[in-house]
C-alpha cells in the first residue's frame, strides 16, 4: 500500500516542495524514514505513532517506510509529522484521497495537537508558484500563510481537524487583506530631549541610508536615539515586508498572530554574540542578527566590547548587502541590507572628555580600548557622531521635541528626490549610500566652492579615498534634504563635521 502527499521545506531562505511517500508492506513492524532526515525528522516516527493512536485511529502493525524526496537534500525539523501521519491514514484507508494541489506541514504532539513550525510564508509562496492551491498548516502559522493571495489555507489544531481539512469538511481561512500602511511604533523622537545635532545627523542617515557611529558618555542617550531611528525611515514596501517576514518566519522569530511585519526591524545583539549568531550559521545555516535586521536597523552598543572576529565579519555585509555562509557541502546566501548604527564610550570608564565627570582611565587603557576597532572598520562608518551629556537645563526643559512623523516627511521627500535622480540617470539605486565609487563624480555634482572646502579637508585631515567618497555621499544627502541638485559648500562642511574621528577625535596609535 502506497500513499503520496506533498509538503514543503526551506533551505537557507529558499523554499522547495517535498514529496512524502509512505509505503506499508508485510513484515515485522518497523518505522523507517529515509531521504537524508536529521534527528528531529527521524524522531517523527515516535510522535506520529503516538498521535495516531491517541486520536482514535488505528496504527498499522506493518513495515512502514517513508521517503522524503528529493533524497539528496537534507531535511530538518518536525514539519513532516503531519504529512507522514496523513500518509499513513491514507495508505490504510482511514481517510479518502487528498484533493490535487494540497500541501500539508506541521509538528504533532503525542496527543495529536498540531504545533507551529518555521518557514511557512516561504513555503506558501513556493506552493503558489508551483500551482498548488491548498495548504494545511498549524493554526498558529495560518495568518502568515494567508497573506499569499490565491491560496486556500486550512488552519488546524489537531490531527482529526487535518483529516477534515484534507477531505473538504473544513472551511479555509479568509485571506488576510494585505495593506501596507504606516507602522505604529511605541517610541518617538519627541521623547528625546536636547541632542539636536544628533537628531539632525540621524535624519541625514535615514535620508541617505548612511551608517552611524555614536560616541559619548554613559547616559547621553545613544541607545534612546538608535531605538527611534526606525520611526523616521520610510515605510516598508510590500516586497520588503514579505522579505522581512520570510526571514523572521525561517528563524522562528515571527511574533505570534502576526501575518505580515510592517515595522522596520530593530536588532540590538549583545556584545557577547558569536560570529555565527551575528552573521548566521549552524549545520543547516539559519539567518543571524544582520539578516534579521534586513531593511531595518542593526544597533551595536558598546562596539569595542564585541569580539574582533565578529566585527571583521561585518565588513562584507556592509559593502555587499548580503552574507554568505559556506559549509563543506553547500553554501547559503542571506540578505543583509541594513542601516548599521553603533555606539561606544570614549574610554573604558566612559568619561573621557566629559566636563562633569573625571575620567579614571590611564592613557594606556584608553589606547588599548580604542585599538580594539580596526581602521578599515571605522572607515566604513559614514557618520561619526559625538553625543555629549545633556546639561541640567536640557534635562529640566519642559515640553517635547519634534515628532518622528515630521522628520520622516522630510526623509521621504529626500528619498523621492534621490529616486527621481536615479531614474533620470537610468541607475538601479534607491538611496545615496548605494552609489558606487565609479559614479560618484557624475551623481554628486559639487559647486566650485564645495570643491575648495573638500580639497582643504582632504589635505588637512589626511582623508583616505574611502573617507572622501563617504563625505561626498553624505553631502549629497544633505543637499537632497534641501532639494538642491548641486552640492554646495555648506553641505560639504556639514558632511566633514560628521567625521570627528578623522578630525583628531580618535587615536589608534
């Protein structure tokens, strides 16, 4: 007796369909799963046996062989429990055949309860692309699956419900209406007192997609500012929201009951994070923190406290927008186009240069602390931002600052200005940070007085070619915020002011 069903799985972020073949034959009772299953898939035999019996069905005392095809791709996780159980019921005649175009996936508890699994959105998108129109999924995963238009999604909480869905006795879930609106955030820039120069710099960063390094004493508000940066970024497009949701679904980080993520991600890994935790990894690679920050903000607080190898691993994603995780038998590429924001103290105790607190660090300790960051890594931050401690007057100042919505409107106008320019020039970019070095001269047109100031800055500060390019791109964004096609002297001057490490605010020797 043979039953054939379809399920799905994800490799990296790439979904694919899996053919589940269940064969029952005479012989000593046994249960074997083949097709490169991992430990969790092999354990399906025990979960499926108990679930079938505890739900009142008959478990056949036969030799059971389950093949998961394609057999040359390693299968992981418990998502094949449900299709295997349905296959056994189908092979033994305890349920009729499934309608054509049906996929099923879900983990089974011993009592037959269907538990949620990861990667459902990606599998649902692949099912639609492969002309499958019915998807049986755990109820807790149903909202993300119902985002896919044209797919009948059957949410189930138990094995008997899955049987009902398979034979057409259960109504599909109403499709989730996909509407990209402004996400509601629980933080706002109006809550930040003082720090007007820092707010301005973050506005520039949001408008052009520029990376930021904030330097200041503890309690100056660096973390508070970083957490509010997503609130002034442009809203996610539908395509971006689907990408972000798919990543979170694969990683098992999608909030319960959420069908589509509308807020831009904000990730703030602890400085003890490993390289695999940050960039992704594992025997079957999973996305790391930088991929979870895709289309959002990655905040690295206490930057010098991160392990050196972890920081150096960031250099490729910062330049390319992707991260590649290589294993002996396969390579997986994850998206990692995020806005990097880092924060650090000026010294180990945090009070170097603070007029109100005395620094207790020796010169050797300060140099050792700052040497933890390599020059090439520091050079990759577009904006170096000094965040001083608030004065008593600023802390006690009544009222609130400018709300995020007002700042976002200016950011959106600048982004639109950039998009129109790129479209006019026939370039496939969305914001200024993406401009490659070879196109900087043609896209970033400088006025004569701006060239003079930039030349003086290069000679005085000893700027590298990379620092030059970043200054010009930041100046291009500042000009866009004003609606100016030409970069003026004041735009270059402001951009140079955001390179405090190049202006003698840092010593690596």
